[in-house]
C-alpha cells in the first residue's frame, strides 16, 4: 500500500470513528481506529481524544506521545499531554476533550490525501475532492437486464472480457459499469467480507493487460434520518479499499479514480438490497 493510500485510509477511518464517537459510540470508534497502523497522527489523535472522554487518561497520554514521536511539534498532542500532566499533578480539574475538534483536521488530511490518489477523472479533469458526485445513471434493479452489445467494437470486446460469474456488465454511454451481485463489505465501514475481497481480486485479473480508464464508485446503505445526497466517507472508503485491490501490473493505483456515489444511485433496490449495496461499482472505459 502506498503512503498516499495509507494516509487516505487513515483519514477515512478517523472520519468514521469521529462520527461514531459523536453519536455516543466510543467503543465502536476505538475498534475502527484500532484496525489502522500506529503511525498515522490523525488516527492517534482521535484515539487520544476518545480515551480522554472515557476517562482513560493514561491511554490518551500514550496516544498523544506517539503522535509527538512522529510529529514533535504537533500542537494538539502537545496541548493534550500538557493538560493530562496538569490533571495528574492536581493543577487542573478534568474537563471533556472535544472529539468534534478532530473533524476539521481529519477532513483536511482527507482532502490532501484524496488529491494525491484521485488524479484524473473520466472527463479528463483533475478530481481533488473526495466527495465528488458520481455521474448519474438509472438505478440497477434487483434483476438487471443482460449486458448489451455496443456498436463500438472496443466496448463490445471489453464487455466480453470483463463479464464474469457474480457480476453484471451494463452499458452506460461509452462506459461499462461492473456491478457485483453480492455485497463486498461488512456493515458500517470499508472492511471487506472474505468472499467480497476474493470476488473483487478474482475479477481484477480481467483488467490485466487492458488499456482502460477506471473509476471506482463507493456505495453505502442510506440510513433513516441520514443525508439523502452528497455521498459519504464510508462509501469513499470502500472505493479506496477496492482501488487498492484492483491496482496491479498495467493498472497502477495512480490510474484509478475513486469517488463516492450519491445515495440515490444505489445499485439495488428492494427489501433485501441493503447488504448488496455495501459495495462498489467499477466504471471502465476504453483507454
């Protein structure tokens, strides 16, 4: 995994964990953060804040000191360690450490990392925003129509190459959209199911040796009362995780664009569609 992708993944995890912590789910937030590498300051800072809010000042102090090992002048870590020292010495009363304060920092890291990983979109324009909206297309029903042959022989041949068991290939203008029949991810984040990662890795072999442009659109399950548009960090995290699996010989990570799809663009609809929508759609165009 490249440094840029590691940083992006860490920022996405921090954004997800911050949302969980603000929703009163600190244990779940710490579980998300624990899955990340211990050399990402944005993750360590949020770990420290959550531990501090739970009253575990020793754990918070360890996390902030780890940040200082990586960034000796980090202002948040310096302030956090100083506050804990004052509390431990009886010179300061305990007070809440705001988790919300991380939101801006995590978002800034997310934008910077995304600017590195998301180089060129299918339109040819640089895509530097992690919340870029996917191109609108008709939703895919739970029983989609079979693939259509394109008048462009390159597209028709590409559709044949990319067709595989467990996938559906749909023509969308001059592009192909690859929809996986089953969900690829576990609920609530960008962790693959074992079967999902295997299915994506096996399908990725069909991209090897093809001259294509690829965009990965992350999807999530719209929650009652949640945003109805604008995508989500969870969906973007899924797109980033999938891009890391798709990248390989002939298709470097820098050649893959990742984006979050709109909530209304879920591939499947119906009472049993939620698990299937924890997925990505891979948009492929001839190079």
